[in-house]
């Protein structure tokens, strides 16, 4: 084996040459070692490292920092090492691709080409770039899809609806809420209505993946090329925009919309998406959802729409400002053209036969203005009562109720409400003409309640926007002599005790009491003394005396003194118990003193009517209620409905009803087969009439109160009329159809 050192300049060093003075090699010098044992053309190269630099001055820390390589060098070394390991591991697998990779590697200028072709990539390079771009885009979309989550929180407008109130006959009465929307289950939306919308907006809805690539591309082109944005969305995308995203037309929003739409299409059924879309879309005239749109444009529920009307509503999805035919002639022309196109489109996609299409030749004109069942005047009082009852009886929180979507079917009878309101309005006008001074502070409360507890009508005030509180439900003035039937019922039910420990003596309608004015009220121990040390005496209206009189006649003629003593004999606790059982509120009863029997309690008109209804119902009392059924988006909401319970015995109720019938006939012989009684207070601050006819009880109260100063009742000053022209009775008779 022959060894020879070869210098980097190509000359060999052998032993025969004259020695020269040795010089250290340059930092980039390379020694070439020839080894005979190897092939002749093999040369081993040894790189001579540069000599070490002198130690840096300074301490140990300084020397350590000086010896450390720069940060860039360290990163480069790590990257080089990692790349080397990757190349070593993947090299064998990627080796077959090496020739193709070399062909794709751009060489510029390209050999073998002339002119401008020297600088153009080859077809292989073009193909590689396209495939690489497709791979990168696909990977990016996949990552974006996986990273996009369907939002858990919906837009506030997507969940908020209005609440609709209905009369007892099922016709709409009023609506409340900021958003005019009522959700409808898809099964309740006619198929032709659905397909009218699909034909107009997205005929391939049931087969597409939730997005329209063509539409998105068109929107992107318009946005990038012309500086604005355009739709081209599927129904799924529109639904996502309605309930999850904002209405901002930006590229980022469109991209997010597409990702969520793809996921939603995989998560929800097509029918669920369509139902959500139809219930959240804007149709103009302040309405969201096809149910409210149907009511606004055609005054009926969506279940009653035909294909022609549905095509008109479907046109509104394109923009009600352009297609509402009632806004302008241009709108009307556009609406007719689009209406016709939608119907033809339904034929094209096989959802409307040519013979069916032939039926729709005349454009179905919508209502000139939306049929909006807004609250106002008396309906505000009705809505207030129904809303309070609905929340309590159905256990609906304020938050859920404010979100809306409830259909509240009330007990209010439209005919009776109209009659009662007209009667009070007439009385108000008459008072304004006859006694303008007193009429300024006059108040009228009235209510009609059925014997089964249904509140049929109320008069709450002239206008809820001017007077917020409800007169029919206000416990502000005393019942006066209108309370006497409850005294009578208590005596008949419990009997009387003349001694503290003795047995109770039964009471009948023929039981006799002293009917003179000024009779002292007694207890088993003697006269009843008030806290001021004075004997308490009972008084009749006008100071009239009647002598010895039966209880039945005393009630019929409204003689007060027998019932004040009857209350003491029966026990004021029993009087109170009977009145509450019959329907009056315990909180309105007042102190348990002899004045209780003469009507010191302050019942509302609703409660007074409910109490009288108990006697007409053979002694069975049902708590008054204003809502009979509640649904939300077509689903029944559990509702607690009052059940009847025994308040007084059947015979007792019959005796009271007979006395009330005699009372009405005595004062108004032409009244017919009804039962009722007037009520007055000793200080002339309230006048009542309460009575029953045909299983309906009505109570009317008239009083004066200056709300700007206090809640203290004022003298009526003739506002209630005279015995010949009794204002409360006139209102009562008109409301009951007797006057």
C-alpha cells in the first residue's frame, strides 16, 4: 500500500523532496489522502480544523458565554440534525419519487428552450402546482371545518316571539312583544306553502349538502371584483345567518356561514332546518316567520293558505320593500311577475300540476295593511289579567314569558265585553253632561263572571295608557249593603248563639229580627261598646225603620239593621269564613268588628261577581279565572284550572238566590227571572249593583276618587243617580241584556 499526502494545490509530498518549513494550514485547507487499498479513483479527504483561538479575557462566566455558539447557529444545527434524521428515515420511501421531483424542480432559464419559453414552467410543473394547491386548499378547508363549532347561543331575534291572546271563540284579541313572530311546527304548514318557498329560494334543498358552491363563488367574485357582496345562499345558509350569525355582509361571515351550514346539514334533518327557516325569516310588515306573515298579509293562519297566496309570501323573502304590492305600482308589477314565476317554477320541479297551476291566474291581493291585533283601551286590561293568570297558573317565569311564542286562549266573551264597555261608556258620557265637576273624578268598575269561574268581561277603565290600574280588579271602596247576602248565608249555614256556651239555633228565611233604625247591637253579655266607650247601633238607608221583619224580607228590601245583629249572633268569624268561601279575598275583609256585617270589606268587582255567582251555582264556588288554555308553538302548556268546591249548602244557596230574586223584582218589576241587589255605603262614597242571570253574575261599582291627591274615596254627589235612575243598575241591566 502506498500512501502519499496530497496538498490542496494538487502537488504530492514524498519523502525524497526537500523539507520545507512547516506552515499551519489555512482554515479552509483540505488534506487529501490516497489509499492504495481502495480503488484508484477514491480519495479520502480530511478537513483540518482551524487552530483554537486564544482564551477570551475575563472570568469564567465570560469565557462560557464566549464559547457558546450564536443562537442562529444553534437553531440551524438543530434544524439540520432534524432534517438529516427525517431524510434518513423517509429517504428509502421517497427515493422512487426523486426522479419526478427533479423534473418538477424549476431550472431557469430552461435548457433546450429558446426565447420566452426558456422562462415558462413545464406542464409537469404546472400540474404539480395545481395538485399542490388543491391539496393545501383541501387541507385548509378540512381544518377549518373541524375547528368550526355550531354556536350554542342563538340570536335574540331568533328565539323571541310575540304572545297572542284569543277571545273565548278562538279569534285573535291582542298581541304583545317586541318581535312579531309565532313559531309553527312544520307539520302544520301545508306542503304547497313549503314548496312555494323552496321553489323560490332553494329547489335543491333536500339534495344539496347545505351550501351552494356556485352561489358562494358568485358572492366571492362580486365581493372581490366589484367591492360588494351578494347572496347565492341555500336555505340552510340563510337559516344559519338568521339564528347564529349577524346580517353583516363580509367574507369572513360568509365563510363561517358555509362551515356552520355544512355541519348543521350533517347534524339536523332537512325538515328541522326548513321548519327553523320558515319560523325565523323576515317577511316584511314587521313580521318574522310565515305564521305571522300569513296573518299580516292575508288575515288568517298559515294552515289556511293556498299555493297562490303562499307564492306571494315566498316573494317577500326576496325583499318586502321591493315586492309588497301595496307599497307602490312598481312593487305590484314586480310582485305579480315573481308570483307567476314561482308558480311556474313549482310546476317545473313537479310540486304543482299544470291543472293546479291553471287555477291561479288572478293575483291574490294582500290586505292593504296588516291585520295587527295590538292592545289598546279595554284590551289592555284584558291582556293584563290574562297575563298575570297565565304566569301563575302555568308556572311561567317572566323571562320565558318575555321570550314569547305563547298562544293564550282567554275566557273573555267578545259580545259581553262589548256590551259592558258600551254601557259604562254611555254612563260616563251622561255623567259628564249632568255633573261635569264630579265626573272628572268618577270611576267605574265592572266584571261579569260565569258560575263556573270564567271571567267573561271586565271594564277596567277608560284607557290603560291613561289609567294604568284596573278598576274591575281594584279593592278600593267598601261593599256596603251589597255585602248583606253573605251575612244572610252565614246565618243560614251556621245558625245563631244567644249564649256563649249554648247550642246554635237554626236560622231560616222566616226568622224575625228588629228592623228599626238605630237599634243597638248586642252580644250575649249585653250591648256592644266600641273602643271610644260608645254603644254601637245599626242604621238603615235614609234612617227608615221597618219594625219586626223576616230575614228574607229584610234582604229583599235592603234593611241593614237585622243583618248587623245577625252577624253578631252568628259570629263574625263565621261571617268572614262564609264570605271568603264564597269568593271574596281574605285580604279585603277588614277588621272583625260589627261594621263587617254592614259591608266594611273592600272587594273588587270581579270578586263581588264571583261571590254572587256562588249562590247561583247552588253553593259551589269556582275561583275566577281568565285563561282556559295555553299553547306554545303548537304544543300544549300544562295549566292549572280551578275546580269547584263547596262554599255553602245547596239549600242555603237557594234561599239566598230566592231573596235576591225578590229584591230585584221589588225594585225593578220588569227585570224578569234574574236575581240581584243594590248596595250603598253609609257615607255615600260607593254605589253597587250585583246580580245573576242565566248562570252569569255581574257586579258594577261607581265611586269617586281624585288619584292625583289620595286614594281616599269622595262623596258621589248624585253621580250614581237616584232610585228611579240607578246608574249601577242601568249598567248592570244593559250588560246582562235586560235593559
